[in-house]
C-alpha cells in the first residue's frame, strides 16, 4: 500500500510540473508574432429549425431564423491566435465583391491586421455556407474558384512575407487548396523562413502533396496522412507507425502531427519516440474550424519555445474545447487554462 501511495504522489507531482510548463507557454503567447499565409474564406452560417419534410423530395425544410458570418480558413487560424493574445499577420487573397467586403468587415471587427490582404478583382471571395438546424449541420455548399492565383497576387504576397518574416516567431501555411498556396509561392516562402530560422507549420491538402518539402511540422488528418503514405491504391493496410514514418521521410519535416478525430492525435518526430495523445473532447457538437485551432495553438506554442509534444498536447486540449461549440469557434485563454488544470499525464 505504501508503494502505491508513493507512486501516486510522484505521478501527481509530475502532472503538476507539466501543467506549470503549459501555463508558462500560454503566458508567453502575447509575446509571439505569427505570420499566416493561406486561403481566406468567409464562413456563413444559416441557423433555423426543421418542423417537416419537404413534399417535393425526402429532405428537411429548414425555417430560417438568423444568419451569421465569421472569418474562415487562414483567417480562422488568425482569429484563434488573436483571441489568445498573440500578434498575427495574415496574408491571402479576396475578391473585390460583396463577400469580400463582408469578410473584411468581420476581420476588422475582430481586430486582426489587414496589411497582408491582397485584392483580386478577377476572383470571387471563397464562401462556405452551412445550414444548421437543432444544433446539427444539415448541408454545406461552397462558392469558390480554386485555380492558382496569378503572378501579380503571388508577388504581393511574397513581398509582404519578405517584409515581415524576420520579425516573426512562426510561419503558418494554411492550405485549403483554393489557389493561394502555389508551387512557386510555397518554395519561395519556405526558403525565406529557413533563411531566418523561422519554424514552419503546414496544414496540408491532398491536392498539393507533391509540392510540400522542408517544413518543420505538418498537421494532416488521418485520411490525408494515409493518402500521402500509400505507394498506390493497391497497397495493403498500413499501421499508424508506418504512415508517420513515411510522411517524415517523404516531406522531410521534423515532425508530423496526425489528427485522429475522437482518437486524439499521434505525434511523430525525426528525433524522438512516437507519442499518442488521447482526445480531450467531452462532447462533440461541431468540428468546423477545429483543425484551424490545432494549427494556431501549435504555431503559437512553437513560437513560445515549446517542444513538438508540448505544442501538440496544448493543441489537443484546445481542439477538445472547440468541438463542443457550434460554428467556426475559437478557444479563450481562460478556457485553455481550465483545460490545462484538468490535464493529467
């Protein structure tokens, strides 16, 4: 019995030391500066109630009660960083249209820097509309143009990155495959970040696997990771360990954080063990934007000097909070502190 008691004390002491370390990282968030380059999206939410099924087709009839808008894509990453008191410099492209004006209005209301916004009159602003009834997403429809941005927009983005990269702690490449992250831009931006020793966090998309190289850490979900790891559709089942090892080798990154939904996360490092992080979610209402929260926390934590494991663990705690909210949500400092308070190794 005495031995069990001693063991319990050691575990408690160890967990408290880790919690103190997490609090120290969070306390350093206000001193971080993060450059976010990627696809800007306007998230529209149409809220209502379902009381009947349509007589025209077997689909629900949603009675609309209200409508709301939020910054999405790379701008949701930026908003997560801003809410956690970090300085963020988002850079991306929007159209000169109504949705672009609505998006910029929301961005300014949130107090996010707009110096990196590039306007392109030939492209529509990407719009994702979600219809939500009784706390459930009924349908989503997208309005977008996914061809690569032109050389002029690329130059504007690259010039902004050149001006700011030497003054930031971390670079995020938020690739939603909407046209901003082109092969030329990716290579140029990564080269600049490496020149100044700035860590690079990549949120990848399957469409662009062939261009990714030399990032610090990438955050694919399980489906994306499996797609990147397979040598062909005929290849048999791969273990998670094999998937992680192949991604490290293929993309020449220092770490890979695979998000596993209700399975939490798995962290693979070039120099370190494989680390499984169980989910921190208690209830899941909406996963919209949870990946953006993960990217934001990892970037800020790395900028504050955290290890990959520390950054991923904090991100996992934050994601567990965000999926319990409806809509494109963020996590507050107090919520993250509370998540840390309940953490045990």
